[in-house]
C-alpha cells in the first residue's frame, strides 16, 4: 500500500520551491540591514511553555496544539508559533546579561491542528522577528518599516497596515471592565463560543468572525479611548514616525490578539488580492512575556509573516521559472565519458550548474534531455574531439555552435554565465 503524507502536511516540490527561497532570501537581506540576527530554535518544546505564554483560554492552546506525551511521561508540543521559543531561548541563555537589546529573526515550520483549507495547513511556515529589550516607540516603528521594506523587496504591493494599541497592565484592565459591561448587555446576541469565553477573555469577542458577533459589538467601546497617558504618548509617537516615513495605516480598534501577552502597539498587514481580506503578517508588543517566562522584566515587540499566504500572493502575480543548468555535457564513447566526468566536476567547482548522463545514450537522446532540462549551453565530446583537444559548444537559445579548445572551456562558460 502506498503511504501518503498526513492531512494538512504538504511537500514543497522542487517546481514550487523557488518563491520560498526567494522570500527567505529577501527576508535575510532586509532583516540584516536592520541589524537583526538569525536564531534557530527547536520545533518541539515543553507544553507548559505555550500554555503559559499563549494563554490557557486561547483557541490555540484549547484545541489547536499538537500535544503528546513523551515516553517518559512529559508533555511536549510542536511549536504553534515562534515567539515563545525565542523568548525561552533568550531567558535560558541569559542573553540579557551580556546585551539586553537583541534583535532576532527566525524562519521555519509551525504546527496547528486546524481544519485544512486553502493557504492554511497544519504544518505551516513563518518568518518572524523579535526585538527584545526596547520599550521605546522607535523600535515599534522600525519593525513596521522593516516589514514595509520586506514587502517591497518581494514585490508585494497593496498590503494594508492596520494598527491598534492594546494598552498596558494599568489601563487595559479598566478597558476590560468597560467592555465586559457592554458585552453583558449583548450576551444574548453573541455566538456560543463568545458567550463561553466572554468573562475570561472579553477582548477576544471583538476578534470573532461570526456576523452576529460583529453586528452586536459594532458600538462597543474603543480601547483607544481608554489608554492611559503613557500608552497614548507611546502610540502617538509610533503613528507620527509612520507618517513621517510614509507608511500608510488605518486604525482598527477591533484588532486584538488571541495571545494574552500582547500590550500596546499591535498590528496586522492584510491583502485583498486573494479575494477576501487575508492577513499576511501580524504582530505587536509583548512587554510582559519575558518576565512571564521566568526572565527579568524586559519588553519585547515582534511579528510573524505567513509564508504560504505570501508565496500564494506572489504566485498570482508572476511565476519565475527556475533556470536550468548552465551547461549540459553530452558524451559519446567511454573515453569521452571519463573525460566528461572530470570536466563536469571542474566546472561545478567554478560555481556552474552542470549535468551529464551516467549511462551511454545516443547523441540525439542526450540533446533532447538537455532541451528538456532547459540547459543554456551544451558541450559535446566524442572520440574526434578528444583527439583534437577541442569540444563542440552549442548555445541552446541561438542554436549556434563552435569548436572550443579544452583549455578555454572554463573561461568561456564562466563569461556566458556572467552575461
Ligand atoms: Zn497604559
Ligand atoms: Zn462570536
């Protein structure tokens, strides 16, 4: 019987991998220019890390995590997001003792047991960045600028930035009470899910996508009107910095995060290019998380970009066909094969992409294969060529061919690659 992949887990086949490498490469490039360094964290963590950082009452922890008991009885979870692991590593390695300000980025798979649908997999991939140790609004603005630059670098246009502030430990509880009082009056109009979690996590009701809940909370009090003076000043400066650097945004006071540790600046970049409004990147400030995970009181701000959705958006725009090999070496006869094997190796070490056959095939069938692989040049060697010390070099686009001395092959191919 044939074994298939697990539902919600998919392969990224060679034909589809090019946009992934492109997006990852641009992230490394742009993030480095903002002085972010890469961190690689494990895929598997203790379950407690996520229940503590993401919050027991969130959908993720309640029903979406891949959690299992290890052979020694400990509870482990496949990471559903990256921030918790990065902060755990920051605290565990005591990075803050040598240099509290750390700008880190990561990329890789995340896991949630969701209902699979278009662009939403159980193993999905994110590129994320976290800036730890800075409470000032300049770093909030810097991260948004970095995202703007990243989207420009990959060629994604038309993404909208939605912005909100979630207040702090001082002003958010006051807002929470105000919102709860409002929700209690509307309770009969809310969906079962919202009624259930309303008392414990009233902000999540604003995030509910049920039309009844959206309608019932249309007149809900805005968190932006409940901010304390410090939170208001912080948010005003973020907005001013964005305006000064030409980053357009819309305020959305319904933008609340499912994760409990978020505070102050929170944001989402959305795109409507796939029909409905889709989130491409989301993030915000989480000033309480480092302490929550056993570290000192150190602020943080971060975001994550969904790679599946981003590559889907880029694919709608254009498809970059992966380039074929620079050179395909065609050989006829055993002596030519042995010469070709050495030549291919030398050319590869010069950075050229080179291919040849291992088994004897006709000249015609090798030429067909070169064509199929989209090789740019073909080098043909047989007994005659070996004797003359010259090969035939054919340009596949122009169909022109000429004899070339063995000694000149490397230089000629390298100059063609440069053009
Ligand atoms: Zn506040
Ligand atoms: Zn609801």
